[in-house]
C-alpha cells in the first residue's frame, strides 16, 4: 500500500468520526446549557469528544477531558483514569483490586476504573 493510500484512509477515517459525532450530537437532546455542574456525575472521553454524564441525558462536548477537569476542578471534579473523571460528591465507594488499580462505585451504581496513576 502506498503512502498516499495510507494518508487517504486516515483522512477518511478521521472525517467519518467527526461526521458521526456531529450526527450523534444532533440526535441527542439539542444543545441545552448545563445549568448546574453539580448535576454532572462523571465525564468520559469518547474519541474526539467528552461525554458529560448527568442525572439526565448525556451531553457530548468538544473540549478535551483535561480542559474540562481544569474548568470543573473547583466544583469537585477529579481525574481517576486516562478516560474518566468524576464528581467527588457522587462517589459511593472505592474498592481496591489485586492489580493495584481500584473500582469506583458511584451513587447511581455505575462502576468506573480508578487507575494506579491517578490514585
């Protein structure tokens, strides 16, 4: 496969992700402002987007997870994994695993990984 074919395939792949992300965001609840940060339970990176998980719908956003954590740090958000951050007020329990990682159980029953790096 030539270099041109590899570049073309990567180009098509990246644009396809953006198109699907745009379509997905339009099929979800229309862009409504998130009035209260405390309603957000956790953040999850998903490709080129970060999904804000609240007590209601999921809100896909374009900023990076690092940017959002920096923005919401004062409201109690903390990164627990390369792909996840949580609102510390929504943590029910933390269970250590034999691998050195842990599992974070949220008040809603959702279980997220807590990596050794972010302990």
